[in-house]
């Protein structure tokens, strides 16, 4: 029997631990096409961990996107998060199956904030969206930031010594100590977790809408880091990297009203999280140093540190 479509080749690398799911994805798509009365309307697209099929509802000819993804702790609350926020700010969920994290979404335009030439203008648009998203209380049932940070701290003692540079070890230990303080007041807002330029798409009914959350209950200060390390070349092109980082950081806080001290602290926690991810896993895949972009952000937010 001919498969409904070919799974995009890059997913066999980014989802290398999900090969049985990838093999079953065309059959899974056929099941949802039938269940939700859809027909294919184009070639499959993909994210880092999902297949997205252009479809049309046969009943009313509504164009939509069918998102298929292996069920994980990160995506199991995606539809709930999107349905909790206002559709003035996020892509609309037309149907979903919580048991598999399969979602039918409105179709947006293939243009993101990464395509806006002026990165400051793009940052302002993103910040205005975040200002509205970050005041929404998290619904019950989502993962909580304090649980995630507690797990991070449990791993930190084991993983931090894998950093080759003693100065970097010292920096990350300071960040772990700050995480232990912040986790006492983790917040209760509905967080996106991955709100960067490519996760804001153009639309017909609104200029820009947010997509692809990994919903979490926590402090809005946790949302700032992605905008600092995306569109990195635009920061470098200014000729003053740290000043450019500060300009974005300040703009995000000015527009959203997020507390500066907490934003700095939670951004350090995000850097700690990324470092620990890099230090974990099989020995031949581990990183033994802080990502250079993350290190520059750390320096910019803490110019007195002695990291060289």
C-alpha cells in the first residue's frame, strides 16, 4: 500500500529516537484525515519535532494545518495552552486529540517575524504579544516551572563538573544558586517557553499570531531568553554585541512590564538549563563548554563576571 506522504528527511535526524513513530506517521495522518473529514492540500512541512500537513475541511472548505508529533511532556499541553490564550494573539485550534497531541490548526501565512528586516521592530511586535500572553493565569494540569527547576538542580551537581573550564563551572554554579532562590516563588502565569521570532507567523485575520508553545506555569521572566539568542547575526552586525543584547532586553521589559531583576535571574536559569542539556547524554554527544552565544548573553547581563 502506497504511503500517504513521505516523512520529511530532516526528521529522521531530529527525531532519531522516534523512528517507530516516524514510520507510522503516514498511517496516523490517514486516521485523522478520516476522523476529522479532511483532505490533503499540499506537501508535508515540518518543524524540529513535528509533521505539519496542509489540509482542507471537506465540509466547509476551510484551509487548515494538521500537526502530528510524538506525544511528550513538552507538547501534551499545547492545545490547552493555545485554547486558554485569546485567539487575537495565537493560532486557533480547530480540533485536537489530547491523547496523541495531534492538533488541527488554522492555516497561517509562511512568513514569520524572522522575515521582518528590522530586528528591533520584530522584537517590539514579539514583546507586545508577550505582554498579553504573560498576564494569563495558567490552567490546571500543566507542568510547573518549579518542578522543572527542581529537576535541574538535582542534576546540576553531577553535570557541572563536565564543563572543561573552571571559570565556566563557577559561573554555572552561581546560576544554580540563583535558581534555588527563584524556585521559591516560581509564578503562575501561562508561559509559552519557546517564544522567538520564527514562532510568530503572519495571518489574514491578524497581522501576527503565536504558534508552537510548550506550555508551562511559571514566571514571565522565564520567557525572555529566546529573543536574545535568535537573529544573532543582527546583534553582531551592530558592532557592539553587548549593547545590542541590552537593547533587546530593555525593549522586552519596557513593553511587557516584566520585573528587571527577575528577568535577569530567570534568564540565567534558562542559560543553566541549556548548559545542563548540553552536558547530559551519551559521552560522544556531550558539550564540554557553554554555547558561545549563551556565554555572551551571560556576559552582557553580568558585565562584572570574570569569564574570559
